[in-house]
C-alpha cells in the first residue's frame, strides 16, 4: 500500500512540476486567457478551463498507455525491461536530474497551432478547449519531456501501471491550470503577479527535484550496478 501511495504521489508531483515549468505554464495561461476572451459568462470560462485540463489528462494517459503497452507487448522487450529496468533506472534518474538542473540541455522540435486554428478551437467552447489541451500536452519542451519520458514512464513501467500513473500525472499538470481558470473567471487583477511568483517558485522546486533525482539515481547505481548492499 505504501509503495502504491508513493507511486501516485510521485506521479502527481511530476505533473505539478511539469505544469509550473516556464514553457508549459506559459502555454497553459496563454490558452486559458485566450479562451476567456471568447466566452462572456464566468462559469463557462471555468468549464472551458476544466475541459482544457481534462484534454491534457487524456493526452498523457493515452500516450503513456501506447508507449508502455507497446513495449510490454513484445515478449523480448518485456523480459529485457523486467531484467534490466532496475539497473537502467539509476542512469535515467541521473540524466533527468542533470536536465532539470540545466547542466545538460536538449532541443526538441516544437508543435504549434496557427492563429486560425487556435481561434477556431477557442470559439468552439468546451470541446475545442478539450482538443486544445490535448494538443498542447503533446507539445513537449525539454523539461516536460525529461519529466514525462525520463521519470514518469520508467516509474509507470516499474509499477506496471500504463494508464493510472500517466492519468495522475495529467491531473498534476492540470491543478495550477485550474487555479488560473478560476482566477480568470473571478476577474482576478493580480494574475500576472501570481504568474511571476509561480515561475520563481518553479525554479527552486525544479532544482531541488533535480538534486533528489541525482541522489536517487546514484543510490540505484550503487545497489543494482555496483551491488553495494
């Protein structure tokens, strides 16, 4: 039970950290701000933000299911992962930690919507907001890619949870987004100040998480590769 709780908590934390990273946070706030301009009633703004968040959750759950089940459906790959996943986890965590600390930098191809399609989705209400969230979730930047592919996927494979953990990760990515949706719906005037504070908080949280990942990775290296008990 404790192991399951830790897996759920880890997936949720990774999602929250992803959501408040500069790249995803900026796209989330921009999307919801754009949606709010197209909807007059505050309640509909919240519903639209909820649909946007749900779209992100479904995207991560679907992507996690496809990746993990594709790997585990091949007997040779499944046996390889079962045999070597523990040994690979240490280097993966260390690499992810180095990316979070920005000691190692990577570049990923961008995924962007044209202004025409963006406007069309925003004007189509909750269904459009859902699709917008789904698409934006797949627009990985280096930090979100490191957290999803380098941390969540190995965690989900190790826990044999192809849907639940990615879905919880999606919930984590949506929590701050919902806060901004509520703020916009209520007409909060200090939204930019909160955005600036959250960005500063993300910097320290990401650095701490990166250090924890490196320490955890070193532990797994010592246990599984060097075999120090």
